[in-house]
C-alpha cells in the first residue's frame, strides 16, 4: 500500500463489511468517499474528517505515511493496562466494527480475537468490541469498548436496556446498538437511539432477529 488512498481503503475494508456503514460513521456520502480511496484521486485531508478517523481508531501517521500500525496502539495497550489480558483465556476482544459487519454470532467472525480479557464481573459475556458512532450518546461514546452477552430467548428481554441487534434481510440486515422497548404487538420490539439527533423509532419483528446481545458493560474511552 503505497498511497494514503490505498491505506484508507484497506482500513475501511478491514473494519467494515459495507462502505456505506463507514460513510455513515464518518459523515460522508458514498459518492464522495470514492475519490478518496482510489489511487490517483484526491487525498482526504480535511481536519474534521482526520479528527473523526482518529476517533474511529485509525492511526493517522500510518494513513499519511505508511509508518507504524494501522490502528492506534494506545487503545489496545491502555485496555491491557486496565484489565487482566491473556492470550487464550477469558472473553475475546475483537478490534473491528462489529455493527458494520454481517455476522449472526461472534463465532462467524473470520478475524481472530486481538486478545482475551479476564475481568471477573464480565466473564460471562460473549465478546468485547469497540463501539463507533454517536447515536447512543451519552450512554456510549464513539470509541468506547463494550461487553456483550448473547440472549437466547427474545421473549425475555430487559425493556429500556441497550442491546446489539442483528437482523435478517426482512429487517434490512440491521447491525445496530440501540435501546429496546416493548411493542403493542408482542411479535415486535422497538429500537430507539438515545441521542435526540438520531430520533425515530425502528420496529423489528422478533422472528427477523438472528442475533441479540445485551450490553453488560463498557470501558469508557475517557478512561483509556
């Protein structure tokens, strides 16, 4: 990868399953991003976008020059300083955008976990992963690390709590973290963002849910 365009494209493809999901997180249109990821076209240099890319975990020095690692090293090292990290035992930490990927369970992820976290209060969780986006502020900030536990029975849910919800094509292949609320129709649930800038309820049929995970805890980016 010789150019910033190639490196940005690699970052997008390695962290997201769909370019449009990356565009939503960055706040740019898919049409506009095309000129920034094709060799010979423009280089993304806007200060606002560079700041946002940094918040999304991209090592800006690597993006500009190719030196160092793609992802910011301090994020993983600081997590390791806070929690007991092991190579094989504990809950797996996946350093990628889960909500941007098409997965039914964390076992479907091809990438190996970056490491495992042995933190007793959350050792019954399924996985840790970084959360990106602003829709769940102030509960979750972009860059926070969340711990999730798989729910096996959609008839036993905690209303008003945050979940990672994964749906099939009938519900537009959603991969999103939202609060869930009871629907008047027992065969459906309501998904709702916290940030008022993302107002608007989403109704989902329970039968379309292929994976649902309770958000049990987080490591705030402020702390790491």
